[in-house]
């Protein structure tokens, strides 16, 4: 999982890939974090 900062909007987002139970590869993207990179990663682990 990687956290990035969108420089145009000034928000953080997280992007990660996984294989679901059917074997299909899926990419997930969550946006809208205002905090630092560590806060974003902690939010995703909850």
C-alpha cells in the first residue's frame, strides 16, 4: 500500500492492489485524507 499527495488538490490518497477470493486482480483507491502520510496508513489499518 502506498500513500501519495495530490499536488493539485493538496489531499492525500492511498492506492493498493489485491487479489480477491475469485482470483481477480483488483486495484483500490481511497482519496480525501488531509493528514500526513503516517496518518493515512494508520487509517487504512483500522
